[in-house]
C-alpha cells in the first residue's frame, strides 16, 4: 500500500508518501478533458440528433475538406460526415457514388444528380468552436510555458 501525497514538494509529512509530479497531473487532466469532451459530444448528439432530412437535387459547392468514393448511399455519406471531426455538411453525387465532405463556406445550387445534408446544429457549433480554439492556439504559438 502506497500513500499518494498531493501536497507540493517539501510540504508532505505522511510516512511513505509518494509525490505525484506535474507530468502525472498534466496527463491526468488531459485524459479527463478528452473523456469529458467525448461525452459532451455524444450527449449533445443524442439530445439534439441530426434531422436526417437530406435535400434531394441540391449540390453544396466549395468548402471541400475530404472526398470519399464508392459510397453506397446518401445515408452512408451522412455517416461519414458525422464521423469526420471537421465536417459540417456533405454532398453525395449519385452517378459517381462520391461523397464530398464540407466545412464552412459552401454555397448551393440545384443538381438532379446530388443529395446534400448537414450535421445537426449542436454538433456543428461544437465543431466550429473547436476549430476557432485551434486557430487561436496556432496563432498564439501554442501553449508555451516554463514547464
């Protein structure tokens, strides 16, 4: 049995106390944050599910973030979009069996050979928020710090 001491270095008096370092603390906090975010996204998706209403004969143009081929249906394309962390919308091109995943900034036009749709509003907002945080992090040069 090992006692774990959470007091700062030099401030523990428990016999057999094993100090937890900053690295352990940081890794624990990262693990908890990732777990919390995953749970939050899952809960939001369940609370506010995608309308699952695809728009027949609509083609979203531009803002491509990925393309997948040999996709069987617009439903499978929607699933691919929901699984991609940056996808906000999709266009399924029927004759090509192609799925175009979209980020922000697309436009739309009529196309009898296409079916388009979007992820639910809650998931889209969470993905936009995370993208903004990433841009701010990268613009600031990362976390830095003296460790």
